[in-house]
């Protein structure tokens, strides 16, 4: 059993909220290859030119290299 992990970082974006931004990035990465764990590194946001609030999260994801 491998105890080696690959660690990647991605940014999730949502106008619904921080939770939705995290879910989006984690589920997308998990669809590519199974995720073992994740950690939210940063939270930030902005107001778009249309006046909407956009939530952004930087997420660190870990996956086993071999099953």
C-alpha cells in the first residue's frame, strides 16, 4: 500500500458562497482522480462588473499516487 500522496492546489469560484466554491473544486478534482483529503488555504472574493459578489477559495488537495 502506497503512503505517497500527490498534493495539488486549485481555486474554486462561486457566486453562491464559499461552501459552493469548495464543493465545486473538490468534486471536479475527484472526478478526475479520487481525492483523499482537502484543506482550504485561502478565502477571498470580489465584486464583478455586474455588481455580483464572487467567492474564491484556494484549496490544497491530496491524492494517493497508487491504490
